[in-house]
C-alpha cells in the first residue's frame, strides 16, 4: 500500500512540474514545448490515476484501506495537480491568443 501511495505522490508531483514548465514555455512563446510538456503532464496523471484506482478497487473488493496522513497527502497532491493542469491549459491558451495579436 505504501508503494502505491508513494507512486501517487511521485507521479502527481512530476505532473505538476510539467504543467508549471509548460506555463513558462507558453510565457516564452514556445507553444510546441508547452504542448509537449502538457502531454507529459497527462501521462504522469494517468499513472497517478491508475495508482488511485487500484486503491479504490482494493477497497471496493473489501480490503479496507487504512487512512493515513501519507494517503491524505497523496490525494491532496493529485487533486491540486488536476486543478493546476486545467489552469495551465487555460493560461497557455491565453498566451497563444496574446501572441497571435
């Protein structure tokens, strides 16, 4: 279980880093790099979501998941990264519009 939780934290953190790098690339006018970084962000989020899904499936199968601070931290990482991803996409779009003018 700890390994799954740590994977959730690691993959969410990597995704967050890619999203932040993508915003910076968009600010610099490098939209191809921004798009590539957002693809990497999505890949890492897919891995994080798989880890989360395995925990949910395990609990749905009757294996009670012990609530721990580490698990709460992992969920917090995932949820804030999902929000950041959505905001990054919007910020990148804004920079594209500004750059086009």
